[in-house]
């Protein structure tokens, strides 16, 4: 049984309702995509919960 990704509409609905988002594997390196995306979401008003056991501070 294959797992399908949510549609763009489903993602839009989730992001409109959510105010807090955990980012698994979030890098503390500003040049990494995960950091850039999380920073943009934080700037847009989301609370970002970084999940990275190797980093002590992110964002």
C-alpha cells in the first residue's frame, strides 16, 4: 500500500489552520534549504519548533 502526499489544497488548508510547526532535521546553517524555509515561515507568523538533536540553537 503506497502512501500518497497530500494535495496542494490539503496542504494549504493545513497551513491556514496551523500556527505551530515542527521541522524535523532543521539545520542551524542559514545556507541550507530547511533553514531558509523555516525562517520564511517564522517571518510569516508561524511558531517553528526545531527538531535537531545535534544543534543547540536554531533561528
